[in-house]
C-alpha cells in the first residue's frame, strides 16, 4: 500500500460511512449485552426460569456462528452495500418480532433471526469501510468502528437495568426500530453502489464444516463458563468444534473457491493482529467487562448501581483515549505503541487484582480509567494493523475470518474467566466467591497481556508505515 492524500470530499464521505457502520455495530453489540441484565424480567414475562431464558443468548450466538462464514461470499456476490443494508433491515424486523413475541419459543426464533442478521452486519460493514476509506484515513475510520465494541459491553448491563427498572424489557428491542430504519436510509444514501461483483459458486461443504465448527466451539465454551457446567459435555462440544475446524481448514486448502478464505493468513500483520498476539490480547482484555461488575458486587459488597458507576469510569477511559489514538499511532508507530500499551494494559489488569475494599475511590478510579484507556488503544491499533497489508481482493474473506475469530475470543474470555473463578473457588474449598478468586483471574490475564508485549517487540519498526508516515 502506498499513502495517498485524499481530497476533502473523499474524507467527508469516508467519515460518514464509518459513522454509519459504527452506529450499526453499536446497535448490534448493545443489543447482545443489554439482554443479559433483562433475563430475569424476560423469564417472569414468559413464565420460565432465568436459566432457561438464557437460551435466547445462546441462540443468538449460535446463529451468528452459523452464518458468519457466508458473509464474505454474499458481499462479493451481491454487493457489500446491498448486503449491509439488508442485514440492518432484517435485524430491525427481528427486533420488532422480539418485542411482540407472544411466547418464549417465538422469542427465541426471533433472536435466531437477529443473530443471523448480526453475522452479516459486522464483517460486511467492516468491508464497506475498508473499501471506501483511503489508506491514509484507515486509522481514523477503523478507530471509529471499533468504539461500539469498547463501549456497548460496558453500557449494556447498566442500560438494561435502567430499562427493566423504569420501563419494560420490550423497549430493549423497540428502541432498535427507529435506529435501524435510520441506519438503512443512511446506508443507501451515502454508501456508493459498486458494480464490481465476483460471481463464484457457493461452497456448501465449506459452509457446513465451518458453521458446525463455530457453533460447536462457541456452545462448548459458553457451557464451560456456566455455573455448575457439565464439564464433559462442554469439552466434548469444544473438541467437536476443533475437529470440524480442522476439517474446514483442510477443505479450504483443497478447493479453488473456498467459503473459508485463508489467503489473508499469509499476511504477517493480519496474522499478528487477528490470529496470534491480537487474539490472545483480546481474550485477556475482554475479561474486564465481565469481571468488574461481579467483583464490585460480590467482593466489594457494592450495590448494582454502585458497581455500574465504577464500570462507567472504565468506559470513560475507553472514550478519552479515542481522541488521541490517531495522533499517538502517527507519532510513535504501531510497534512502539503496541509494546508500551500492552505493558501498560498488563499493569492495569494486574492493578485490578490489587485493589481491595477500603482502598480510596481515587486510587480505584485511576486503575479503572487506565485499564479503559489501554483497552481502547489496543483494540484500535490491532484492528487497524490487521488490514494494512491485506490486498483489496482478499479483504472480504479477511473481514469474515476476523469476525469469526473475534467472536471466539470474546466467548473464550468469558468462559475462561468463569472457569478460572470456579477453579479458584474449588481450590479454596469455599461455597462462595471471594476477592481472592477474582485476584487469581486478574493475575492470570495480566500475565497473558504481558506476554503479548514481548511478542509485539518482534514486529518490524516499519510495520504500518503506510498509515503513519506523512503523505507525499
């Protein structure tokens, strides 16, 4: 890639498109996290138990897993603009069906439809941004579409609690209607129509193998993180996912036009940011939104409202870093930023394990704020670096592959955190979670993050230079 100096109209258009995609991502990500807080209310409404009601979350995740592999093919075959707008439309209709569902079974069916639409929104939306953004603007554009993944998981539980307390859980889904309709209109108005479509056959075998692999792996990891989990069943499902994943990779290497596009794995920066170091760091960092509200309520004896307020400090750190991310990356380059930020991120995770009841609120706030800042910088830097060297004709497959692995990393982070908490509790021979259990998880993920800093040190000093060097 060579750096180019985009004109004002191009910059304005790329900024608008990035904001449209970011808004869609925010709607999708917030919806998936808000539901967790509303589960008890939903269970009462449908006359079922909270545990049984959690099926709506698993159904959503499984639908995403099944259809993500087809996103790249559909974008190339029917046009990324059309697929993205259609996915938002289906997601909006599914949201309405969720709110109007007369029974739990129909509600779960609507959630499946939502998950299927979300499977296309993420990779295809990212592909739209990659195609419509000049190289020199990729840091800003990808930083814009990264913030929903940073903020929504933190806002979700707080917003869900407020909606359930002051309104009804149905509004979680009804609020998506005006947002979705507005998003569709904006997408069709501002995203240009492209005629360059690739007519290739649909790889049914690859789609089936990849979908079964992802569904089994995610379901197994989700079960592993549940309280009183059936360990044998969880490991069996995860193992089945690994086996089918191996078969899917084997199939992809043997056919000419595979569903699972692996060519981007030959690009060192993509593999670093998505498959290896970036994958490990995402697992470590994604434990924070899960652990923090639990730790503050269980170990610190805070109320849900107090815990939510502390998590908002973490979110503020995420937001504050957004204003300086681009300048920092341009001034110091990807290698220095990833090394230093990974070390700081590791320190902040370890710091979360060192705070305790009785510490000053100022000290706790500083640790949380720093953790939020370093999380934001890591996600933006790796998300941008992933595509800097990926050729244009491989970006559809690379985007779908990245979405798959990021979804697995998010599921794995929660599952491993929950599993480690359970192991620590069993080690102490205690019936209840305590501060020590949370500390063990923080120390483990902090160590993982520290190892990624060492791996980032091995990057070439010129990595990502096309995005950070001044225009010629």
